[in-house]
């Protein structure tokens, strides 16, 4: 367990957003970090005809996953509606970016790897959202 | 009109997201930039009992508005569903941050100004979303 | 004067880095913000053979100028040696990015505008550094 | 080895900055990433009298290490003078942030961990700089 994760564990009690599972959140933080790195590299190396959409979606996803990661690392500022909207945006962007990258997977090994990192991040965000929705029983 | 705006005008033709008004988008970019700056300063100066939520929400909003601004400045990577989800997240976070800042407006002049920048940014995002929805006639 | 600048004025007294002129710092903040925007757009639209260096240097400069801008907006965390090293890095990157962009200025109007934004930012950073050095008379 | 590192290995040949060791660069990327995370958490949880400098230096360091990490992940945009200036800035900021955090290590476990992440990042940056200087024998 790295240092940031140790710090998170010690702040679990300060976490004002109920229904968010800390182990799940740590997985989501790591998935966001891996996705930011893969998208940064992928957008850096994309060049040539027809790669403009892919490159730009990767840049957007790198920025969004960094923002999402930081939001999860600020336990004292968690606001449920904001978290859910940001998770939704991250998930949507990661899925769209994975789809775009998959179009070039045979030409660019970077795109295949980036698509995988995006998909894993999208799934981690979806899991977080599901766990929270699950915490609110349907009355 | 500043340089980035001149650059945007020249790329209007590359913009693959139909139904997004360029003038409106420029207003939204400027509102995001102003909000990032106000939130960065506000979070930097918040200290003392009970200010933790405010400080952390401002940090989150600074990161999100920067991400949103950059997304709007990448015309070749625009993907409608991603744009709408990110606008929704930015709007939600700005409104929540404005509400939190308003609680401290009498004690902290920074919070009053920051709340105003957040509100203006939320409105600019809402306007963008409305214009797009309006572009899709209800068949 | 925008809101962030009003907020900065009110915190001038908290500024622990002596010898930094607030008006000059406001100019530098605006130059960093304009440079981040121009570089974000320029890197987004660069495509084609031989543009890889330009695109990637613009991405780096966009990230660095955002970091520099934020550092200047956190008066309570200013540490002289850190400020000077970051100004030096920003100035170096802006000058190199301007040089690279100028190579393509005839083909890409974006590059000509981006180079100008980079040069103005480099000059604003240099001015800040000079003013600080100037504040320390050589005994 | 994670995906971003696999991507980096495959782009080693595109790396225009000679004298930078790829294994060392991967260590530096990981140290920057860990430092960004530790500083983000540390700045989020700092509150109370006398913690303002610490909180703000951590925010600055989180932004700078993210910028530095991204620069190292963009092989096609590497420019030696820019890399060296950014490494110098990151190293300076990490050392200063570690010193500030160490002042509070007995009161705040977060600060002790954050100081350690900052120190490791500063050392990784120093190593990168040394290896490059070493590559240029003094004629």
C-alpha cells in the first residue's frame, strides 16, 4: 500500500460522503492515475491523418481523470452530488475514449493499451456510482 | 478578443459538435477561467475552524473548471456525450461550491467573490447545455 | 480588474515573498493564463508530418503555465527559491516553445499566435525574476 | 510494469533527449506521481493555525509534480534545456515542501508521509539531472 493510500485510510472517519466504500475508492484512484498516464502518453504519440479525434479525446481524458483522482483524495470536501456528476463525466469520457482508441488498435499498440486503461477506469467509476446508489434503498 | 478566441474562431469549421454556439462557448471558456482563478485563490486563503469543506470544494472546482476550459479549447476532439457530462459535472460542482462559499460571505470577502465566479460559471455551463438540447428538436 | 485580481490585492499583506511587485505579478498571472489557453489550442490543432515536437512542447507549456499561474495565486505559500526556480522553468519552456512554433508560422496561423503568447509569458516571468534580483542589492 | 511504462519503452527510440536513462526516468515518473498524490491529500487535510504555508506549498508541489510527470511522458516533445529547468524547479519545490512538512511531523502523520514522498521525488529529479550532466563530459 502506498503512502497516499495509508493517508486515505487514516482519514476515513472525516469522509462526509456516506455509502462510498474506501477500498473501492482506492481502486478507482489507481485506475484514474493509470488512465491519466496512458492517455498522456497516447495523445503525445498520436500523429498522422485521422488521428486528431483520438489525440484530443486522450488529452481531455487525461485532464478529467486527474481531476477525478484529486477529488477522491480530498476527503474533507466530498459533496455527494458533485462526486456523482464527476464520476459520470469521467466514466462517459473514458468509454468514449476507449471506443475511439480501439479504432486504431491494429496500427498503434499505444491505442490498444490506452483503450484498456480507459475501460478499467470507466468500470471503476461505474462501480463507485453503483455502490452509492445501492446505499440509498428505494424507500 | 484575445488570441485564444481568435484561434477558436478560425477552427469553427473543424468543430464536430453541432449545435454548440461559438460565442456562447467563448463566454463559457472565460467563465471557467475566472472561476478557476477565484477558486484557486479562495482555497489558498481559507483557514480556520469549519472552513475545511469550503477549501476542499474550491480546490475541486478549480481543477474541474480547468479541465472543462481545456475541453472547450480542443475543437477537434469534441464528443457530444462527453461534453454534456462534463458540463453537467462543472455546473453541479460550481453551484455546490457557490452555496458553500456563501455560508462564509460575511466573514470572508474572498468567499463572496468566489461564490459569484462559481455562479457565473454554472450559468454559462447551463446555457451551453440548454443550447445543445434546443438543437435537438423533439422529433 | 477581475475578481481574482481584487482578491490578490486584498491579500498583499499576507505575501511572504518580499520584493515581488503585485502589479507585475498580476501581469504575469494574465500572461500565464493567456499562454496556457493559446498552447492548449495550438497543441490541439497540430497535426501532420514534423509537427510532433511542436504539439508536445505546447502541451508541456500549457501545463507549466497553469502551474505557474496557480503558484502566484497562493500568496500564503510563497517560498522565494521555489518561485524563482518555477519562473525560470516557465520562462525557459515558453522561449523554447515560441522558437518551435515560429518554425511553422507561415503554414499555421495558430503557431504564430501561440508563439506570441509564449514570448509575452516568457517576458513577464523574466520581469518578475529581475525585480526580485533587483530587490537584493549587492551589499 | 504498468501500461504507461510499457508504452514508454516502446517509444524509447523517439526520445530526442540523449543522455536520459529510461529506467531512471520511469522511477522519476513514479516518484512524481506518488508525490502529487501525497501532496494533494496533505494539502486537503491541513487546517488550523500556522498550517497555511504547509497547505499552500503542498498544493504548489502537487501541481508541479503533475506537470513534471506529464513532461516525462511526452517523449516526442523533449527539449533538454526545458527538461533541466523543470527538473530543477520540481526538485527545489519538493525539498522546500519536505522541510515545511517536517516542521509538523509530530502533530500530523500526513505531513511525515508527505515529506517522505517529497524527498524521494526530489532525489529522483536530482538523479535525472546528474545523469544528464554526466553525459556531457567537460571536453
